C-alpha cells in the first residue's frame, strides 16, 4: 500500500463522509483528500478530527470538519445543507460511521435498541436523501454504505449491531434501483476485522490474533487503508458501471 492508485476523476470531487475523524473514517478522509477531492466530514470526536484536519492541511489537502451527532437527523440534515452551500453539491457520499458496542441479548431494552438503530442504520437513509437533489443536478454520483462482515461470520455478542449491518445490504440494493436512472450508483463496502486503534485497545488479545490468523485466507493485519482503497475505486469514475453490489474487504474471512 505504499503506492496507492491514482484516480484523476477524484480531483475536485465533493465528498461527504460520516465518522471521518478516527479509524477507517480517518483513512478514508485522508485517502480522498490526497487524491485531490474536496472532503467534508462529520464526527463527535473533536480532538482527533481537528488533528486530522491540521495534519492534512500541512500537506496541502485540508478537509472541512463539522461536529455533528448523526443520531440527530435534523442537525445532520442542516449540517449537510450548509456544507453543500459552502463547497458545492456532493458527488460522493460515504456512510462510514458506526458503533459496534457489545451487548447481551437479555439486557437489550427498547431504548437501547432504538439508540443502536439511530447510530448504525437510520442516518444512512437520510444522508442519501440529503445528497439526492444535488447529485441529480450534477448528472450522477456515488453513494457508499458500510456494512460489516460480523453478520456474515455469525459473530456473537452484538445482535442489534449485526441486524443494522445486515440491513445495509437491503438499503443499498433498493437505493441502487431507485437512483440508477439518475446515474447515481449505490454500493456497499463490507470490511473484515480491521485493526483500528479502537479494535486493538478493546478486543484484539492473543486469542483474537489466533482467530484472525485462522479465519483469514491472507496473512497479516487488515488495516484501515486497505478499506479506504476500495472506497477510492467506488468514489472514482472507474466504477461507473458498478452498483447494487457488496464489495468485501476481509482478507477472505467470509
């Protein structure tokens, strides 16, 4: 990954990313900005988000950051509308933000269920709705929704999270049919167990490393930049006839 592909069509594209401050989102924002895209992102983690902006600004690729809790749909809609006015209508939407908090079936309350849906599922529809008119005016666009290999692999300990991530596939395929006539392509990216700092800090112990080595077909750590590379392809014009698909980046786990 020392020499990522260059996509000339990304130069000047307007891109909106949710959860862009850390982890996979940080890699996506960085990769797109380095391609010359005009990137806006939201997050609730201000310190790392601002540090990312400063780091990229020093390299001449400054993104635009706005603090926004994506569970607050009116605030998300307002933020996206403001950014579109400031930067121009978006060509690319990356629905990356999620939270894979563990939970036990017996302890899931209605409030907890609704909270998980509000974080992991509901914003994807409303961000797509928000970019639709602008993409129609521009004659097309790319929407990239993030799922997870967790439900493919029948992962335990997060049934509500798994439900939301399985639902992403249905949303992608339905939107792809509805938006296809406008040259808007809609795809899913499904990462495997990516070694973000959060994953390493919370869950990647020696037993997990053994599981990873056994389950992956390819050796080595799956890193955020491996997932960002797929996002670059789907954001670029090179993927012009790809829609309604699930692009899995999991080193062969599933």
